[in-house]
């Protein structure tokens, strides 16, 4: 457990949101971390990065990688990803960036859906589940 987490009832560990919104950035139950959705916000910003879906996808995944590092996990430990796009026509562009964050021999399970709108005008939001610690998939 890092200094920025709290343990509830001895079984649930939470990382509070640094943005002041009413959700946890990540919650650990047992050996699984559930991460809240990340949009393309640069550190400390409250607006999405410019450049469209590719730039937003890259920033969202960098945000996920940073949260995973903070909690002692990594992108290699991601087991499930959910992607939300405001335009399914952006699917291929999102995939081009997404693929660079994972080893092609061990992509996590994933779903991708189109939604009407996302917070702060984002075009993509990504959430995931990951194994805790360094146990990995090996």
C-alpha cells in the first residue's frame, strides 16, 4: 500500500481522485485493481489534450500507466480494458495508438463501444482491470 491509498474494512484499498470528483481513481479488491476511466487529461489539467482521438488515446493510456505505476502494477498486468468512443469511426485511429501500449503476444481482453458524449468533451475514455503487484500473467 502506498501513502496515497486508504484501506477500508481490511479488504478494499482505494486511491482517491486527484481531480476532486466523487470517485476513486483505483480500487483494489483482493489481487485485482479496478481503475476508473481515464480521458486525455494532461497532469493537473481540466481540459483534454489537443489533437483529436490519437492524442487523447495516448494521454489516457499514459494516465493509466502512471496510475498503475503508483499502485505497484504495470501495463503488463492489465487483464481487461473497456474503451468508450464518441464516434465509432475513430476505432481504427484509437487502435493504432492502443496497440503501442501492449505486447502484441499478450493483449488484454477488451470491449469498445460508442457513446453519445464523454466528460469534458473527450472523444475517448479508457478503463481497465489489472493484477496487483508484480505477479503478472506468467
